């Protein structure tokens, strides 16, 4: 099982980015995918998660309405659309997988089974 995150980069405050995560090695689609981020000197933070049928949860209040998670099961892709980016959104963003699809609301409680390598998001003010 491998997860590959991409789409990070440098963006001005107020701009948008779409992060992508492709999962390979899964023989089924009913797994939950979560995004986390970690900024230098800070703890890892949950961003959003989604299950196979589209049930989703988004983290901190500041991200609700700005971030949206979606997935394309046929392509084994999960996306994180980030809008109105702020300098404090800058971090390395990681995608992760829970083999138990029903765990999508619980990424902050139960550690994911798999992690991707991360993609850097930089937001200039």
C-alpha cells in the first residue's frame, strides 16, 4: 500500500490550492482517507477526512468553509481543495488511510494505518 500526495506549492494569501492523494495497492475502495498537516515546531493537526461513500468531516472551525475534501473512487484519488489560504495554513500536508471505512470521523482518535510522504504548502502574506 502506498499513498502519494501532491499539489503543494507556493501561493499568495487568499489564493487556492488543490492537493491530491493517490492510493495504490488497495484492492477495495471502502477505506477512509484523512488529511493532516504539520507546521514547523507545531503538532500534527487533523484537517479533513472522507469515507468511501462520501461521508466527510473537516477539522478546525477556521477550515470549515475554506477547505473541502472529495474523492474519486474510480481513480483512487482524494482531493483537498483549499481556498482563501492564510499564512497560518502553511505546513506539510499528509494524506493517510484508515482501513476501516467507518473510522472517518475518528482520525484524531485512532491512528491511521498508512501515511503518505507529505506535500509542502507555503502561503506568502
